[in-house]
C-alpha cells in the first residue's frame, strides 16, 4: 500500500519537474536574451542596415537580417505549403494504397530527421553545378526542401485523425473524393494544418546551416531574388562571435528579435486558427 | 420508387464471409428492418446497398444488387448517382464541419442543383425564390421541417452543427440525407446512440417518411423492429435465416429465429 502511494507521489513529482523544466527553459531563454540584448535594441538597430565599421562597433542595425529572414522563411513556407498540402492529402486511404503511404511516410520521416547542414551542402553543390551564386532564391528553395518533410508529416498526422464516419457521410451524400477532401477533411483538420505550417515556419526561420552557403550574407536588403541576403540566425552567429562588446550585445538583440518574431507568428496564427475552428467536430 | 433486388450476394472481408449467398426482394415504400445479433452482417448488407463497402480494405463483393434493374456493383455503374438515390444515416451522427444550414445544403450544392431544380424538388411554386441562394434557404427550411428539427434551430441556422445535442444531430443528419431527395434511405442503428426521447422522435419521422421513401433500417433491438417494421429480414452469422412481413416475428419457423425472438440469444 505504501509502495503504491510512493509510486503515485513519485510520478506526480516527475510530471511537475518536467513542467518546471519546460516552462523554466522558456523563461530562462527570454530572460537571458532580454538581459544581454535589450540594451542594444533601438530604432536604429531595428530599422537600419549596417553602416561602415558596424562590425567593429559602428552605427547601423540588423534590418538586413530581419527582412532577409522574413523573406527567406515566408518564401519557403509558402512554397512548402503549396507542395505539402496536396502531398499530405494524397496520403489518405482514398488516394494512396497503404503500402505507398507507408513508404512515403518512412521517406518523409528520414528526411525530417536529416540535419539541415546536409540540405545546405546538397543545395550548394547543385547551385555550384548550375552556376548559381548565393542568393535569396537559393535560400528559399533550400528552406522549402528543409520544411517540406516536417510540414507534410505534421499535416498527414492531423488529416489521419479525421473520423472515417465523417468522410463516409460526405460520400453517402454523393460527394467525390475531392469534394469530401475539400469540404470535410480540410475544414475539420484546419487548426492542425495551421499548426503544421507554423512548425515548419519556426524551423525555417531559425535555421542557420541551410542558408549559410545558399543565401550567403549581405549588409543590404535584397532587391531581387538573385541578391544574396542576410538572415537572423547568421547575424546572431557572426555577432556573438565578435570580441567587440557592442557587437556581441547586438548579437543577443538579434536573437531576441528572432525569438519574438517566432512567438508573434505563433500567437497570431493560433488566433486565426481559432477563428476557423468554429465548425470543427470534437 | 426504386426497386431493390439482391441476387446471389456474397460479401467477404479478406477470407471471412460477412454475408453468404443472399437472395431477396425488398418491398418498396415500406420500412424493412434488418434484424439480428451483433456481427451477423447487418451493417455489411446495408452498406452493400450504396457501395459504402468500397471504402473498406479487402472487401470483395460477388453477386448483384439491382436497383431499378441496374446492378450497382458493376464497375461501370454511376456511383455518385447511386449515392444520391440511396441516402445513408450512420449509427453515430456526424455533423459535417460547417454550419447547420450548410450541412443541409451540402448535398444539393455538390449536385449543382439550380434554382429551378430546388424549387421543383421541394414542391414550391416557380416564383417562390428569386435567386438560387433564396431557393437554398427554402430548401433548408423544408428539410429541417421534414426531419422535425426546424423549430429548434430556426434562430441559429448559422451556428456550427457540432453545437447540437446528439439527438438533434441525428435529425440534422436525416435532413441532410433527405435534401438530396433520395428514393431509398438506409439507416444503420440510427437510434442506438440516442436517448429514448430522441430515439422516439426519429422513429416517428421514419413512420411519416415511409409514404415517400423506401426505408431500410438495421437494428439489433427486437422491440424497435416490432414497432417499426413492415417487413423483416433476420440475419444470423452472415446468413439470411428468415424474411417476410413483420408478423412472422410472432411465429418464427427457424429455431435460430425462435431463440432470438424468445430472448435466448441477443
């Protein structure tokens, strides 16, 4: 009896501990970044590109990296969504045989687990072969490939949760597979689909390794897809490595901006998602 | 009204025979109840009448189901037209993830019904609605009334279907099925998830609807069969044991039917 009570207590304590660690990490991360970086945040840092001598402590800001990251991540997210959604829908029983679906899922799992530097190197090799330099479009395409398996897996998972009876209802009324998919499956899984897009966006905007060779780095905001572009993760990397204190602080500020961007996109998308989940059947 | 004839029908799941060699004519304009213990093939029989069997893996169908003389299991049969003609009411009602009104509109919408089609279908005069949209509103009202749900939802047609109670959801499912103007309604234990009052409402609807539709209902509740059935099919372990006008339940011939009716097996 005592043993069972201890067991009960032990697992409750374990769960509490995990919760504290998870919440604590978020708070600690925000705390450290705010403490080290908030002092460096100013209108100049947020809205200007680096001026001469910036990396030695001179004036200017990280607007090149903020805008570059948004271009890269949004571009990649849009392309990956356009490709992932049809793929995830096609993994339904109605379209793909169970064997094909299993094989595709396995492949996607492997791809989702592949380190991003591998994507970066692969894309770099291809770009060199076709004579393409580090550019915004190179970065976007690499991020697309990086996001694709993550997004598709997450989407396929929520699509698989749509109750079979609900689809049966649509079919019973004479709906085609496409009509059932669009009117029932997509609507029912919409909040989950939004989460999937978000997950991939977060992964993409925070990834340094895949854009290192493919998008390069630049002090200017890109004006065409062929221009190289800066990104926040690389801005963090370059600046925190600097021996100059002002530059280091701006590195922490960049990390803070990156984190806030991801949180902001997450909250906004969830609000939008809630608006669309009114009709979801629970 | 449609004529349904079943000829040498065998349905297998993998190697297991869910239904063995059935031959039967289902009477028009009546309530036919498919009765029998769990796992006897009732749902399989029902689903083979509008080819929802297609959605299951490893199902094979032999023999014929003739509706108006056409074998619906012929690969060339028009599946979408069949499912429009034969409506289906599942065991647990699933509102589609949209508003109450959109649930009813779903069928007419996917079948691309025009303003004229809609007004003709609900028997309204040709000038009752000026636009397709207005005609759809009349259609929603018409079928919600037929399903006995109108009074309860008329003020919240745009609320999600999911907000309804489960008994209301089943009547919504009925309105939704009726809105494609089927000739046959298949119902798979439509009251088993409902409270007694909601169940009674549904049963009353069926009795009112049988003038216009052929209704085929699966149940394992003997008393429900007695209340509703004009014609009864008794299945046992994938085999049709007895069938005939409902009165045969009072004097079954086969020992298995006797055991079931007598309450020895359920």
